């Protein structure tokens, strides 16, 4: 039996994923979590084969949580689930130890098959990501993008700024102070050699970081 823990801050998403996975008699949802704190608590009390982990959580960045899981529970396989395009976070997720990466637009059947694949010790990447991974391994492409040197948290905040969210809104969602959000913004501008939010927004649209 494949035991799965679902982590997503949206109740509708958690319930939807649980309903999809319950269709297969070989998969059992061992628990659901709203945030990183609940997930790590569950991992220390419940047996788990696969964690389905949303990359954007209210209390922590999903890739940071992934790194903690691989340190504390290295036998647990992690499937990153995201609304973001693959090229934005997938490479970072695989480098941090993810066994798979899927967007939330994927078909239900693909989710079930991917979890079975990961539970068997294999990795899952779409054809698009497989090509990018091979290119990276062979040294054909280098991440020369301006956002390539941003930390996971900085990249998350960049996308939120570009989407038009205010520092106060970002602070509330990420459980940070407004002062800390503004400090992140200044670091992002400095790293990317930009001067204003307008430049960040224009860059984010050009790079497909937001739609």
C-alpha cells in the first residue's frame, strides 16, 4: 500500500487530491496538512511513502521544506505540486531532492501514475523537464537568467511583487513583517541590478514568471 500525505494550504485542493487518489485501491491518504508545521508533525507520527507537497505554503517555501524532509526522512519520496510553470521551480526542486514535479493543471490519471512511479523509487519529469535536465547535465545550457541567483524565498517574493501584491499582503501570506518583505525587495533589486518594481514586473512577464 502506498501511503501519501497531501500538503496544500487550500482546503478545496486537499479534498480534490484526496478524492482523486482514493480512486486507486493501492493508494491510501495517511493524512493532510495545511502548512509545513503540520506536515513535519505528521511525518513524525504517520508512516509515509510519498509526500505531495505544494511549492507555495503560507509558513515556509516548499523547496526549503523539501530539503528538511530529505534531511530528516530521506526514505520519503516527494512530489512537488505547483501552479508555477516547470521552468521556474522544477530544476530547483530536483536539485533539492524531489522525486517528481507536476503542475496543478495535470490530469488526475497522471497524478496517480506519477505517485506509483515515485513510490517504486523512480523519478518523474515531463518530457519538457527531461530535456532541460539532460541539457544541464551535458552542459549545453547554463542558467544565465537574472533570477537564477535568487534564493527560493527571494524568487517567491519576486513573483508576488510582479503579480501586484503589496508588501503588507506578502507579509501576511508569508508570516513576515513588512520591514522584512521590504528588505527582501531591496536585495532582489540589487541582485538583479534593477531600480523599481516596474522593472521587476516587466522582467517577470518577459521571462514567463507570471502570466
